[in-house]
């Protein structure tokens, strides 16, 4: 179950002294990257799937240095 896997991951990160902000940043970066890939690089579709405004997505992509890749 996903909640069990997430719980184990959080425990591991805490055990390794990963800072909260670092964990959130890494999760957000990977989540956005995965959804962007599933949406074949469409910013509009990705923003909709993530439930955020396209401008927010673009800002976060710049912040995390996520490159848009056309499918």
C-alpha cells in the first residue's frame, strides 16, 4: 500500500537527518517531473493534473531547474 511505502520512506529520511525543506523540495521536484513526463511536456496539462496555475508550475520548474521535454 502506498501509505506504508511513504511511511517507510519518511522514517528513512528522518533516520538520515534529512531536513524538512530538503525533503519537500525533492518530493515536489520529482512529482512535477513525473507528471510533466506523463503529460508529454504540456505545461497546461501538467498544471491541471497537479492542480496548480500554469504560472506557478513554470516558476517551480525554473526554481528546480526542470527542463520541459516534448514527448
